[in-house]
């Protein structure tokens, strides 16, 4: 992708942040991911409210939703997902502490990550771009904590940022699991939220 187009995509991300004060990625240049498959990441973020940021690689950026309760493995549990600004791809590697008085100040943990497939592409040749425009996204995740199909449905009016996310009925669905509560260490560093704050807060 040419630089101008990329820069426009992450403009909102960049204007919200002061990169002299935060160690988050600047998003200046487009970083390629190491895998030829599209990646996803879920970052646990203890900001003004604790939430889980669910991000999917689409056309060179991370499409992002803040999910207050986190993703469930139980198909009967619908979870609110508020779409937020697109993030640069290298944000998927960010774990640490965003200093006070900065946008999103607080601890960020890489709670889960892996690759995903666009289910609608395989079924009906519908791209992620079209899925996002239509307000219906179906992805098959291959993470360390979460796997299987998830569906995101846009519920607000056009232009509003409110979606719902839920587990699809498949062999990875499990109503007995509650990974948001029981699996609370980083998949990259095995650190707790407390440990990340203690080590990375300057
Ligand atoms: Mn967040």
C-alpha cells in the first residue's frame, strides 16, 4: 500500500497520542506481519474502564473494537463491542504501561493472539472490507486461548460504533469455560496485569 493511503488510515490513531510520552508504536510506516496469514490480537487494557481490545488485521491495519466484558466461549453470551480507531499493525506487539494523562493511560497486556480466517470469504467470497461495510463479520480464530468462529454484528445506526460479538456454534464452543476470568496472564510474557504495571511503569 502506498504511504499516503496508509497514513490516512492511521491518522486518527496518531492524532490521539503524544509519542514523546507513550511507548506505543508510532504507526509511521506500515509494518508487515511475520506470517502470510491475517493476524488477530486481544489486548487486555486497564484504562479508565477495564476492557479487552479485539483487533483484526484488514488491508494493512488493525480494525479494532473495545469489548468491556471480553470475548466469551459460550454461544449464548452476546457481548457489546464498541468499534474504535484503526490501529497500526505493529500495535499487535504492544504490551506495557501507557503513562498517566495520556490517551488510554494504563496497563496493556497481550491477552491472546494468533491468526484468523474470514469465514464469509470461504462460504460466499465476501471480503472483510465488504463484511465491515455490511456490519456482519464472521471470523475463525486460531489463538492460544480462543479458537473457532466468532460473529460481529453492527447494531447501531450507520456510522455509529456499536456492535455485538458472540461465539458461533461449533466444536470450539464451550459454555463451561470462562477464559476472561480464569486465564489472565499474557500469552507473550506470561505476566499478570499487576506485574506488567510494576515492571513497565516508569
Ligand atoms: Mn483500549
